[in-house]
């Protein structure tokens, strides 16, 4: 969408279609940025450390870490203290 100066066609289409167009444009922009990041690593890759673009993209975008309950509580306490709240010990 960034290559077009006038995006009124998105504003004039039905809501669901407009949202899907914007989502697809954002996904393509993200793919482009990830591709450029991978290309910067490619010249230094060897047989031993080669990673395909799809593997690199999946590793970069799909890293989800499950937080434990203790980690969540610690983060809440830290944020509460950072914003001037009382530190509450349970």
C-alpha cells in the first residue's frame, strides 16, 4: 500500500475487505523486512551454519515463551513499583 499515493479504494470498500487488504499489506511489508535481514546474513553463511529463509522467518517470528505464574507476578510487582505503587508481598 505504501507505493500508492491514494488509498481511497481501501476506505471505500466494505470494512472486512478493507481490514484484510491492510493486513495483507502489513504482512508483505514484514516479509520484505525479514527477507532483507536474511539477505544481510546470507554472505556469511557456510554449509555448517546455513539457514533457509523459511526457517529463519519461522524462528524470528514464531518464538513464543510461556511465562510461569511466578514470572507474571514478578513483572506485575515491578511495573507496580515503577509507576509509584506500593510493593505488595503475597
